């Protein structure tokens, strides 16, 4: 069984990836559906406001903290190569780093940036809004599953 500081680090990984999985699950299950139900100009304006708020320190700590922790877990696991939990720790790290953080950077952020440059009431924004909701949500589902699976993998490493 994993012990000492390595155990604490893994528990922080479980907590961090789990928190992010929950936040993304909320977006996948009701936030985006609620925004999509609004008239497009209101949905665009609301999502723009959410995206600005997401860049504040509170959420960035919740999102980037696990990214750092997962990277540290991966490096420490490669260096120590423990007798137990190695595969689970590496899989959990990869799931979060690539499936959550990587997808955010490659798929969700570019869509957010494109939406940010639009006037909510413009024809461009109104036409783009359904595409944004569909594509952004699809990638968010992937992030949700990746963060959740990363959490499960870390828990399995502890057992």
C-alpha cells in the first residue's frame, strides 16, 4: 500500500481530480442545457460572463492545482516505480493531464476565445451559439469522463 507523503500526494490527486470532475459534470448535466434554453443573445452573454469568472484565482486553483499534482504524481511514480499502484497512478495522471487539461486547452479554450470576441446580440453570435453549445458540451463530456476516470484510477492505486 502507498504510504507517507506519497499517500498524501495521491489523496490530494483524488480530491483535485474529483472536484474538477464534479464541476465539469455540473456543466454537462444542467448548466449548458440551461444556457442553451435561453434566447441566443442571453446565452452568449451568460457564457461570456462565466468564462471571465472561470479565470479568477478560485477556479484556476481548483483546475490547475490537480494538473500540477497529476504531473508530480506521474514523475514521482516513474522515479520511485512502486511495487503497487504504479499502473493506476500513471493511468490516472494521463487521464487528467491529457483528457482533461489537454482537451481544455485544445478544444474548450479556443471555442471560449472565439465566443469572447463576439457581441452577444450580433447575428454572428446568434448563428454560432448552437454550434458552440454542441461542440463545447461534447468536449466537456470528454473532460468529465477523463477527470472521473482519473479519480477512480487514483483511488484504485490506494487499495
